[in-house]
């Protein structure tokens, strides 16, 4: 599990069902990359009530019940519920993962995440901007170029000190390989050496991922309990 990715959508391998006969060249290429392009927008959307419930499942009820909740619409994220405790819960989609991730266009991915105020102010704007670009029809390369430019021009803020989130939902689907993975916390920093936390070392309980194009380092700490209080086995 050492090769973790940003927003905790882990690197994944795909399972696919072959036909009864040997695939032709085009079919073989599709089998290697089953999510080669964006699916119809409807496949990424959810019923509003279901999305709100899934978003809130990212954190214990004591946190998520008073949080602001965003839900995905056809043009981007919309405020479904205005909260009062500074936290923000949402369900991230596949395009918030690394550009080279084979799951990048997978419409099944649902990543419930509940962020504290610092992360809501400084990290969530990146997710919102990526989503608006993708839903406007931008390619992966165009989206990446626009995000890098926005960060360089300070149109998107640097990550604030103390930015973190909960990802404790066992209802999420984070990758084709790992499903919902494990409950965990994530901490966001602007370009930080993972060695500062002894992350990724043998025996260390901390994972880290450096996203160089966003100048972002994410530390992940797995937990033993889901947001509903049940144990992770």
C-alpha cells in the first residue's frame, strides 16, 4: 500500500471481462485502458440526498452533521447544505486523482471527504476548479495547465497551515483495485519533504505523496475505525 495517490485514490489495476473469442487490436487496447476517456456526465452524478449522505459519512456524525455539504451538479460543485462548524464535506470524483492514474475517468469512483476550515479555504478551491474545467470539456492536459497557471498566479491559494481531512467512509469507492481502502486522516502541506514526518519508511504508520505539479504534499495516517464506529478489519 506504499504507492498512495493524492486524495487517497490509490494506484489501481483494472479487472475486465474478456469476450468468448480473442480480442482484436482495438479491443486489446481498450482492455488495457478501460477508462481512456470521459464517460457521459450523468454517470458521474448522484441523487442529491444520496450524495449528501455519502459526503457526511466521511467523518463521525459529531463533525459532519453541522458541516457544509457540497454536491456535484452538471457545471460543478454546488452548496447543498450550509453548515456552521467550519467543516466541509463532499464526494470527490475520479479527476481529482493524479493525471497518470488509469482510474482518472472512472465514473464509479466516489471519494467521501470531510475537510476542516483550513482545508476548505485553501484545498477545496483546487477540487472545485478542476471539476469546473473537466465538466467544461477540458482535456487532462488542459486542466493540468490551467491549475498550474492558477497556482503560479496565486489565483488558487497555497495550502493553509493545519489543513486536514477525514476519510472514514466505508461506503466510498476510491479505486478499482482497493475499493474503499482503509479509514484514514490526511494532512495537506505545500511542498514538504516526507522525511520530515518519517513517512514511507519501513514500519512507519505514515504514508506520503508528493504532487509536484501542484506543489503539494499529502500525509496519510490509517486508522482502525470507520465513521460509523465499526472496526476496520
